[in-house]
């Protein structure tokens, strides 16, 4: 484990008026360059949190973690809060994926963001869509495909064009000019390519022709109310005339972001809040929405561990554009939410439960 302690105090003029708390904050991050899910962002992005959090809290520790051993070292220091920059890590020695929210919940340590059951919707686009459908929230028609799982175009549940992306990635990974598919041969090739590159099934969706929005949602730690900040995303057309918001477009930062006027602001905000509630999200999230031909919103996907890269990630940019919140204010609010929420209840495992029931004569 690489552990960094910030010793210099670089204070924000707007924040230093408040006395710093005695709270002990630990930031948990992982090198994500080879991961499909990128969480809050790169190690450099997450290291940058230290300087900001030190303006309000005396003890802020950055941890680059690789294993359960690293996590147990954090537990021994008994922090008041852990800032989870990723949903999970992979312990190579134990060959095991460790969900960070679940791990710290069992250790009775407070953490930022949603609980494990909600984060499963972040990792699985189909799970999120099914939760939305159960709540009566529209989403584009879709099906799951693997190489050779569809024998012909006649077996498709809806016609071309379709949009194809991998099931378990974020930040536009796997989305490119070939994601907009017009024929069966191209569909087979895209499905095979995604399986080879990401070892993933493909999510095949109907194409909606309307405008695209992303919505940042941040709870207020004092009032419990949601700050809902939608922005419209406009991507330049590629050589084929398609507007694809893929990995290249996001990395190049070539898309334009616009403040959303009324009455669509209220429509999109209300819709995004319904998605947030349906997924069981807590504290913060980003929700992607697209309009159909009639202007009706449909849910695309949600990111419950949204990117936090300054100046480029949609979550802080939407809050800045729509709600006028500075980056520092957003991050401090995210941490305040974790501190003010009650610590998770540490549940006994199944064997402990059986022992307790036996002792009680039940």
C-alpha cells in the first residue's frame, strides 16, 4: 500500500474561515488505467482531494490500495470516514474482487456514496435498467448479445439502427463510430469486438433521436434536499454524420455542454430524481437521459461513483454550470454527507446469526 500524508496547508480563502475539524479522513484509491470502471478518476485526481479536504479537516490520508491487507491497515487507524474513489479493488493474491462499500460496512466504518446493493446497478447496466422499468421509468428497448447468440436479423426484437456498448464499462469505453449500427453484419462484428476487448456481453439498444442530457445529483448534508443539475450534451457529428459520445470524444473534451432552460429543466430534473430513488442511490450520482421522437425522457444509465476530474468530468461540471457550485464546494459536500450519515450497522455473518438465535432459544 502506498500511503501519502499531506503536510503542507494550502488553504482556500473561501473555506479557511471555518475552524478545521478533528475528523480523521482516509481516501481510498486504486490505479485504474487498466480497469473498465474508473470511479472518481486517476490517482492524480484522487490525490488532489487531500489539499482540498485539509482546508476543513486536520487529518487527511491518501491510500493507494492493492489488497485486503491494505484495507485492514486503514481499519486499524479507525478513521471517521473513508472516501471511496472506486467501487471495488481486485486482490491478485487472493484472486478476489473486494467491494469497498461492503468491506467497510462490515468493519463499521462510515464511507462516502451508496451502499453495495445500489452500486451493483452502477456496475451492471441491465440491472439498472430493470430497476428503472420496475419503477415505471422508461428506458430504450434493449437486449443482451454475445458472439453468435443471434442467428439472423429476423430474430432481433426491434429493427435497425441500434446502439451497441459493453455491459460493464464507464467513461465511454467501448463506444466508437462503430457503435451506431445499421446492418446485421456490422452488429455481429461489433459484438465480437467488444467480447474480445472487454470479455463482455453487449448491450444492444434502440436508437432514440432526441437530445441527450446528463444530470448531477448531490444531496445537501444539512437539509437532506437534492441539488439536481441537468446539462445538455452536444457532440460534433463524425464523418458519417453520427453524434457518438464515446471514449475518444470524452478524452478529447470536444463536446459542448449547455445549461438547460425551463420547462425542460423541471422535466429532466424530476425524471432524474425518480431514477436516483429507484436505484437506491445515496449522497450523489450522475444520470444519463435521452429524449425520444416525442420529447419523452428515457433512462440510459447511471454512475453512482461519478468522475471527479477537475474541468472535464460531467458530475462537477454539471453542478458548476447548472447550480453554480465550485469544484471544492462539491467535494466538501460529498464528504460532509458521509460524515453526517450514521455509521453502517455491522451485521454478523450467517454462522454468528445462528449462534445468537441458538443462545436465545429460537
